[in-house]
C-alpha cells in the first residue's frame, strides 16, 4: 500500500487516482470529446442520437469550409471543389 499524507491507499487505488489525474491533465476542455455536445441544444442532440442529423457529414462540410481535408491539413479552397459562397 502507498502512503499519501494521512490516508493509506491500495496500489490499485493509487494507480487509478494517478491515471485519472494524467487523463485530466492531458486533454484541455476544448479538445476533450466528452464535452463536444455540452452546449448543444437538446432537440438537436436528440436528433443526433437518433441518427437524423449526420454528424460526420456536417464535420466534413465544416472542414471543407475551412479549406482543410479530412485529416485537418490545409488544402485550400480551390483544390477541394467546394464553393465557399454557398
């Protein structure tokens, strides 16, 4: 057992606690997929859950509007054939 302050923890508890801390420290909120839908309207979220709204399609469209390919690399607006004015 590891000793932390006045509290004794088992090795399993110590490992779980340190892994949890590492996980929290590694991912900033804006990059954490667990928070992706936190501000999404409930009706939209329900449609996503039912498969009515195709999130992959919307994500690809947003990447094209930014001039990026599916890997997030800049390809420009001309190369993808996407009309930005639409």
